[in-house]
C-alpha cells in the first residue's frame, strides 16, 4: 500500500514538473516582451534590441515571435520587404501553434510583405484571413484597425474605390472609439481622396472639411496636404476663386511625395483662373520630375493652346522630344505594371491550387490510415514490397536506357563543338554528369566566335531566298499571327537546319528544358525577325515580347545579361 502511495506521489511530482517546464517554455522571454512594448512608439530601438538577442538562446516559440517582431519593426520603419519566405515560415508556425491573435498578426504582416512585393491578391487574402480572426467586439481593436486601414489603402491603390469605402469608414469609427485624432484626420482625408476619384465631390468635400477640423495635432506639412485636396474638390465643384486661394497657400508647404500631385492641381486651377504664366511655370516643373505619369501631364499642359505661347522658340524641339520620351516611358511602365499584376494573379491562383491539392492529399491519407486500421496493413505491405521490387527493376532498366541515349547525344554534340584551347587527344566523350561542363564550354565557344564575328552580320541566302522567309514577311506586312500549331514553324526549322544543321541540339544543350514558344522565338531571331515584328507574329504587345526575350536570354546563358547579346548568340548556334 505504501509502495503504491509512494509511486503515486512520484508520478504526481513528475506531472507537476512537466507542467511547470511546459509553462516556462510557453512564456514570452522578458527581452522579447520588452522589445514588443517598444515597437509601436520606438520601432528603431525595438529592432536594435531584437537584433542583439541570440536566437539559439530562445525557445522555439520565442524564436518565431522574435522573427515576427523583426518584420513588424521593419514595416513600421518603412523598410521595404524584399522576400516572402520568412513570413511564410512564420505563418506556417502560428497556424499550428500559438493564439489566434498571434496568427492574425502574422497574417497582417504577410499582407504588408506581399503588398510591398506587388502581389496584391495575396496581400488581400492575408488581410481578410487576419480580419476573420479579429471580430469587431473583441479586445484587439488596434490590430484590427491597422488591418482594416491597410485593406482600404490597398484597394485604393488597386483603384477599387467603391470596395475601399466600407473599410475606411470602419477604421474611422475605430479611430473615434480610441480617441486617436492623428489617425482619424489621416483616414478621413484618405476617404475624401477615394470619393474624389469616384467623382463624388460633395462627399469628398465633407470628408476633407472634417479632416481639416480635427487636424490640430498634425504638422504644417500635413495640413498643407489637406488644403491641397480641399483646393482640388473646390475646383471640381466650380468654386474657382476658393480653389485658387487654397492652392496658393498650400503648394509651397506640401512634402516631396505630394508635390507632383499638388503641381497637377495647381496647373489646372491657375489655368482656369486665367493665370496662364503661373500655370506654365508649374507645368514646366512637372516636366522635370522622374515620374513619367506626372512628366507626361506636364508636357501635355504646356502644349495646351493657352500655355504654348510661353514656350521659347528655341526650346520647342526639346519640349517635343521630351513629351515623346515621357509618353513612351509612361506606356512602358503601364504595360510593365499590367504584366506584374497578371503575374501576381497567376502566382495567387497557383498557390490556391497547391493548397487545394494538399488538402485533397490529406483527405486520401486519412482514408488510407483508416484502411490500415481495419487490419489490411499486412496485406498492403506484402503487395507494396512486391510492387516496389518489380518497379525498382523496371526503373533501373529505363534509367540505363535513358543514360545510354543521353551519353550518345552529348558525345555527338561534343564532337561538333570546335575546341581551340585544348588538344584533340584530351577530348573525351562527355558523360551525363558533365553536361553542365559541356554547356559552359559551348557558351565559351560562342563568346569566342562572337568576338571574331564582324558586326555587319548578313542573313544567309538560304534563309532570305526561302519560301518560308517570304511567307513570314507577308504575314508581318498583313499583320497576321502564326498560330502555335501552324506547320510554318516546322518549315522554318527545316530552313534553319539547312544553315545550321546542329542548331536544335546546341539550343537544347544551352536551354535544358524548353517550351515551343521559346523555340519559336529562337527560330524567328535566327531568321532575322525584329522584336516589333515578333509582336505581330505572336499577337503580343511590345512589353510581352521583351519579357520573352529576357527570359530566353537568361536561360541560354545561365545568368542575367542584356538582351542585346541574344541575337548574336542565336545566330552563332
């Protein structure tokens, strides 16, 4: 009896010790807690403090909290995030460990990181997941306010103005509840700007007036920005005199980020008030900015009939060239932004598909576990072993056949590449393991040939006098597309093979895996087709063709190089 009682005491003591150790492991390290208390008011001090804490001294929970707080501090210091790998690992951890509040905070930081990287769909997904964990009636209103505010700002940046309005209205209510006059003024101004974009000028005026009324806590620079917006809405409502007074008093006081916007409004307001000389001076300032959108607007205003008379006669040509350059830069940026958004949407859909696939795999895994639990483990194990042995033998045979084919292919390519830097007797058949060495050797040979090649390259007559070249030229002239399955591609490859018999083998050696579009791009380059004509044949815009050529160049050379080298390399294959 005493032995049983003593054993019970020992077990109880061990349970208490384990419970204590578990509680200690879950406790927030006092240094981490101190850094977190500093992060809102003094993020730079918090970041320094966190950087001085050795991660290996912390429990797993405190290590992940330290990593999360470092991202949060960087965000508050406006340090642009450059990778999503770190925050993804943190989110994965908190999805299985920790409280909903920590997970909501991790999702919020994930949204900030994705927003900086231009992946807006993913950023919105993270923000919405964070909001789902932060009900309106809980004690997390500061964090919820940040998430709602960033969601509204992101939707405004994406020009989804009507969707942004309810989020901004909610964050304004949170500002009021917290008596946060500073944020209240800023968020009210942003809501006014959204209404201004929506051309709801009356609502915009109300928001700007309210923001101005509670802006005592703001700096003179911030107040000047508010007056600028008030000038814009007065102008839109037809109050030219009031708009002129407001823009005059504010344009000299706005910050550098708002300066170009203020200049755009000033040009229109001064021009509408027939102050053409001043409007011209502000438009000229816009032409000197590095932002193509504002630069284009500046030149456009200068060439308006009321302002063009102020252009010096000897400067007209320069202004025209500047206008053309600004317009081209603006459209290039617009096209680039569009491609980036398409890429972001593609990445987001890929992640969604991967997540659905993982969930489906987990479901089948549980079904398999259930089957095993019903007593089929032994039978399945025997079948698995037999299948494995049979499959292993089959795979070994297939690998031997594939290795034999690869060795023969590489040997044939190796013999066709001239090597002036090595003795002939040193040339041995390339094995599969030396494929990368052979690839690098081919690149060196192409570079060497390129240096010896005269700049005045002329297309071979076998290409220019072929029926394929004539048919391609006719399609370019008529603006027709060559479809991916068009037999013309095969005919083009035959013409190229007549000039460069080993073109495809060398292209495959440099590229590794490649798709039909990449091969078609290379064939067009080999046939001397210009990028703008490729756009016609592919049915794509200039920016997309540039993107194709850039990717092709990187894959061919194994490193980032200017696409000017691409034509030379393809011609030498």
